[in-house]
C-alpha cells in the first residue's frame, strides 16, 4: 500500500517551475509543474554531478540541470540525448485539487 503525502495545491508550484519538499531519509524531492499543468516528482539531484534539478528550466516534460544543462525527462528521470544516467522518480497524483506524492521508499533505497 502506498503512503501518500499531501504537499499542497497546483497553484503552490509555479508553472514551468518547481518547489522542493523534504521527506524522511535526507532526500529532497523536487515537484515540477509543466506548462500544460502536469505534475512530476524526482529526487532533486541530477545523475551527472548531483545538481539541484529544482533550479533548472522546465521545458515541455523535461528539466535542464542548472549545472551542465543535462536534460532529464520528468516522467522517467532518464537523461536525454547522448547523456546517460537516471534520477529516481517519485509517484505523484492530483486528487480533489491537492497534489500528493508517494513516500519515497525507492529514493531511500537508491541512496
């Protein structure tokens, strides 16, 4: 059974931007809102040099790492193009106007 955490409303995340939440295990989670109002959540670390993805530019359904411009797919966490690596994803859903993320056991296991 998934343990869901309420982190706010869609309006709490800037369009084409992100906000971060601290969840147990020491991992910071970046929650992204795209231009078409889809919401995705990733561990807030680029797979390349651990750059803070929440500070990157959201374009389409990807985010560009602010350190070295790696493009990371928000749905899968996979680096795009010739870059390789993967950032752990966190399940997210919208319910009754609220955004919920799954307690990230998978992120803790990947640490």
